[in-house]
C-alpha cells in the first residue's frame, strides 16, 4: 500500500452506520480500537436514532477512562435524512476529506462482524497487496452463524446469481464488511439504497482494475436490537428484489 511512506502504517478509519444500535455501539467501538493494528479512528453515522445511539456515542467520547484515545471517535448525527448507503458515504467522506484517512473500513454496528476481523481486513490491504479487502462468509474459513436457514439460503442464492451474471472472482458480493484504500473510494463512490450498494461497489471497482481480495470471516448473531433488513420472508423479498435488479443492470453494462 502506498501512503507516501511505505513504513508508516496507514491511518485507518472505520465507519459505523447506526439505526437504533445503542446497546451495541460502545462495545463495538472499544473492541475495534483495542484490536487495531494501525492508528485507528471510528466515525459513527447515526440517523437520529430514537433509542439514543447518538447520545451513547457522545457519552463514550466524554468518558476518558473507557479506553478510547481522545479524538479517536467522531459522530455524524443526521436529522431528517435516512439510508444505509448515504450514511456510509457521509462517513467515508468525513474520514478521507477531514480526518485524512489512508484506509477506510466499514461494517454493521450489530456485533455480527467481530472487531478482531477488522484488523485482518486492514492487514490484507496494508500488507497483502489488496486495494479492497472483503469479509467473506462464502469462502473456506468463512461461515454464517448469524442467520437462520432461510436467510442463509436467500443470501447464498443471490450470491450464486451474482457469480453467474458478474463473475466468480467474488463469492460474497453482499458482504458489507469492507476495507479499502482512500484513493479507491475517491474513484468509486457508493450508489444505491441498501445492501445492494455492495454488489455495485465491488463490480465497478473490479471493472476499474482494482485488486479485490476476500478474507474469510464468521458472521455472528446480532448482539442487541433488531435487524433493519427484517425477519420475515416478505422483508427479504422486498430487499432481495433490489439486489437482483442491481445484478441484472450491472451485467447489462459490462
Ligand atoms: N445510519 C443508518 N444506518 C442504518 C440504516 N439502516 C440500517 N443501518 C445500519 O446498518 C447496519 C446494517 O443493518 P442490519 O440491521 O444489521 O441489517 P442487515 O445486516 O442487512 O441485516 P441482518 O443480517 O439481519 O443483521 C446496522 O449497523 C444498522 O444499524 C439507515 O437508514 N441509516
Ligand atoms: Mg447486520
């Protein structure tokens, strides 16, 4: 990875999008900072969660004894604006443009992705020669222990469909657990509404010639709170429809 000085570890920033994640956010931030292998900051992008997620983050920012170095946490509170993809992009922009991040990672703020695995993705970009590292449930060493059989099967089906239409270089197109160099993120901005942004981002990055490496990870059950994807078959079908449409449009534009 080139950040001007090959020996200097990259300044890394993890973006956490939050919608009612009060009881997950503190532990996850502290876990990420504790496991960091580079200088590390965290940006939380909260859409005015009624459960007080933003207040919990501010509390942690004030709590000097908690183990987060001063200035290592930033909070974007969005009022009157919602959406996973725009929240992620707002966090990425702050990380790169204002905080000077060389490398940005992002993940769910629900404990389904373990803080120690962030460091593995960062290592794959910093030392492993990747431009983008993708946490993957669907390669050897990866697994999904966080979802029931129906959700796992639908996720697997969407990924099979994506591989068929877009290529087998990625196994977990819908991962949502990513580390990428800042220059990649300047060139390839996120598009879309919900999780389908991830398929779109990875495909356009590959088309632009960036090296994408998958890193296995085990998806764990959500900690506190409720899934925003939903739990019923109808919820999955509503979200899944956008994933299928995205794969279809990307395959036509190749
Ligand atoms: N800022 C913001 N964050 C969101 C929004 N919708 C979801 N999130 C966050 O995005 C992450 C993914 O949402 P989850 O509820 O975990 O949804 P999911 O991972 O697709 O579904 P599960 O597999 O059931 O966990 C979580 O950290 C959410 O809090 C939104 O509109 N705005
Ligand atoms: Mg989740």
